[in-house]
């Protein structure tokens, strides 16, 4: 028998999936906790917990009195990639693009994920 999710988790999952599918876009307002409580017929604390979960996951940011908004892509993360077997080269250009939904599915990443493309010249 499958474990039953708590109501706040069901609500958070609903909004998470809408954000990940791109139905809700960066900067777009989601309903306030009060509106969520009324729509889903749950206690205000349950709606608060759903929003808190999405805030903690970085999917929402506090929007002030108008309610939370969908966060923009996180561009502050960095990583170092070492490509074995390549000669040293010079990066000519860097391109950041959103992965198409079908490609994201084949790669097993979230729709809307970004792809970093490095264009470089290799020293010979």
C-alpha cells in the first residue's frame, strides 16, 4: 500500500509540477496562503507549510503583500568541469540555453533546465 501524503505535500507537489513544466513562469505570482486554504479547503497553517516547502526548495521567493512569486533560474551556482584527453584551449564563447522538453526527458533532467555550451579553440 502506498504511503499517503500529507495535505501540504500534495499542495506543494501541485505547484512544484506546474513550475517545473513551465505553466507558472519566473516572477509569476502564486495564490496567497489564504487563497490556497480556501481553494484546497485546508487550514491556513497547511497552506503556509506548502508555501514554506516551495520557498525552502528555492522554487518560490517571498513576494511581499501580493504573495509568493516563482523564482527565477538560479544562476549563482558554479562548477568546475575537467575534460580529460582534451588539449588546452581558449574559450571563444559561452552560451546558456534552455533544454527542450523532449531532450530534458531523455537526459533525465527537469524540464526548463539549462545547458551550458562552451565554444573553444583547441591549441594544436
